C-alpha cells in the first residue's frame, strides 16, 4: 500500500477474520438464553428489527470508517475530529476489559478439554464421600455436572465476600490460553482469519446489546480489521454477509440448545420420578410395581394422609417433579456451556470422551477467534501510536499487554472468581457500548458530515450508499440508541439494589444475594473507565489547543 500499511492478501481473509471475531461464544450461550427469557421465538422480532435498524448500519459504518482512515480506533476518530479521540480510547478500554474476562472462558475450556481424556468423564457421576458410604452430599443434592463445575472447576465460595484460595490448575490454564493468544497475534494480520414480551423494554435492550456485543460494535476491532483493507474494497457487501452469517449462527445455535434443553429437562424429570418412586417404595415397603409415574402424586397424597408420622421422616427428601419447571429453567453463559451441554455429552451414544473433546475443541476455537478480534481493538491503536511504537518493539508491546490482562484475569481463578467474572461480563461493556456507538454515529453523520462521508465512500467503492444506509445512519439508528439508553437508565434506577447468583453448597442449588458496597464500587469503575475517556480526552484536546494559542 502507498502508506506502507500492511493489508489482507485477499477479501476472503478479511471476511473470515471478521466472522471469527463476530461468531463467538455469545452466539452459543447468550442468544439462546435471551430467547428463552423473552418469549422464545418472539424475541426474534426485536432482534431482527434492531439488526436491520441499528446493528447492520453501524457495522457497515465502522468497516467503512476503518477502511477510509486506515488507522486503528484512536487514529480513525482523531481523523474524524480531534475531540473524538476519547471514542477510540474508550473502545480500547472496553476491548481490554472484555479480553481480560473472555479469556477466562478459554481457560475453563482448556480445563474441560484436558479432563475430556479421562475415562469415565469426571462429570459423568457423583464421587463417593470420604467413608465410601454414599455420595458426596453437595453432588447428591445437585448433579454430577454441577458438582464438577462449581466444586472441581471453580471451587466456588458461598459469596463474593469469601475470596478463598487460588485454583492453581486454573492459573496454569489461564496462562496457557494467553500464551496461545500471544502466539497467534504476533504472527500478524495474514494469519487471523411469547409475543407479549415485545412490550417489555428489557427485551429491546437485550436484543440491541446482544447485536452490538455479538457483532463487535464499539470495540474498535472492526475499525482495526477494516484499516488493513485496500481503499477500493467493497465493504458494504462484506458487512451484509458477515452480519447475516453471525445472526444465522445464533439462530442455529438456539435450535441445538433448545433440543438439549428439552433432553436435559426430560431426563431430569424422569430421574426425579424414579427417585420418588424408589423412596416411597422402600420407606413404606410397597411392591415394586405399585407406584408408577402416573400414580405418583396420588400415592404421595395417600401415604401422607394415612401415615403422617412415617411420611414426616422423609418429607425433607420429597421433591416436586414437574417437567415444565425444568423446561422453564434457563442457563446462561458458563452454566449453559459447562453444565447443560456437558450433561448431554454424558448421555450421547458412543464414547463420551470423543464427544467431549470435539465439543470443547470447538468452544476453544470460537473463544480464541473472538479473543484475537478483541485484542486487535487494543493492539492496533497502540501500534499506530508513534510514542509507543517508537520505543517498544511490537512483540514486546503485545507481550506486556497480554501479561497485564493475564495478571488482572487471575482474580477469576479464586474461589470468588466466578462472581467477579459475572460483574465483568454484565457491566464492563453493556452501557458503555450503547453510548460509544451513539457518539460514533453522531460523530460521522453530524460532525464529520454525512455528505462528506457519502462522498468518501463513493470515492472508495465507486458508488454512494443507498437510501437505506442514509436513513438509518442519520435518523433511525440514533433515535433507537437514545431510546435504549433511556430505557437502560430507567431500568437500572427502578430495579433497586443489584444482586447476583451465588452457589449454596449445603443446599446444592443457586441462591440470590445482594452485591456488597465494594462490589458496587467496582461496577461503577468498570462503567466509568471507558465512558470517562470521551469527555476527558475532549477536555485535554481543548486545553492543548488553548495553550498553543
């Protein structure tokens, strides 16, 4: 290239790199969860509307901007307006924070992948207690998959206040996952490749944030990837292709996920029935065929009324077996990947180890692909800054960045690590992304100028964007994002004190607890860390200009 900047060998490299970044673990875990929480297939309505009205236009805008300016996020927004440098800096902070906790998922995937070579799989059945007289109580009250996840993988504490000790096995997996990311990065650009829910504003907020997060809007990664395109590259068609592939992947993942939900719910329901039949049969010395699944409720009521004293001795062991309650129980994120799917793997035909190795290899590939995109949003703008690149070799700068992120991510390897992971996942990017993409579209359309931007795109690809792009950029997308920001703030204010899901080992189930004050302070810092870059950098630019005068 004339400016000396490296470029992709061909357009397909760029497309596959963007797909690798966009199609990640959120397609597998969060989208199916949101569908279940917001009316099943009805959630597709706000999702598609948000995709067409905001997600796709912003996706194209970031690709076009990066290709036009041929710089990372900070350099690109400096070219739009010096006062918008903070937008690029905020994107860099978001990409770094997301990378910190996202690679923790890859470390968990490595942990499960290594254990997948054991026969039998360690989460296939509950272990015996120390006296070998029965199952470990925590596992018996929950399940083998939950026990392996919460106790053997996380060694989770009962609350965020109990930091506990470090899980050294997870530390080694975390270091290994960052080493893989580092090696991939230093190889360079050429190697990366129910309908009533619609009235609930939360459905629309979740749909928008899922699209922004899944497509990678506001991270600066898309701008970084597009900055390596040739000026005449047709990024409009590429934007449509990548966005459609990303969304279709989410829908396909949901179909598979709901099939597994149904299998897990049916299996757990039938297991519950069998346990209750066995309990009543043994306690009251009944014939083995006396109680069936159809007559269980009648027998329970009959035995409770005719032998209340004897029934009272087992009342704490009585469970309510309801298929619908199992179907309504949604698992999100790590719970879906490391509990629901692993339980299905155990019951698949053939060697479970093969299915487990294939599955966690897939999860690891998805995670690493997204990590490379996240880190591109950090490394590219840092590389473009002459102050840093002048004194630090590229390999050393990448190494220092990965080392800082790895060191920060070690908090997720403590007994309270999963609680901090949830905080990072919920608050490091959501509000900040909405605000940053809003300022991005305002900056391009109303500061840089929509006529100027359209002319620059025509100069690059040979034709101006059509009416759809213009209307969504200028009117529809900004209006939608402003509405979402208002809904988000109102929902935050009216929801009361923030809470989180903790694991109660004595009961073998999850409980809801309120965040302590210091955790709320960390949440505030995570939100402010990226957003504050925008006004602070604008103030610095203004002061520097005044001093020059």
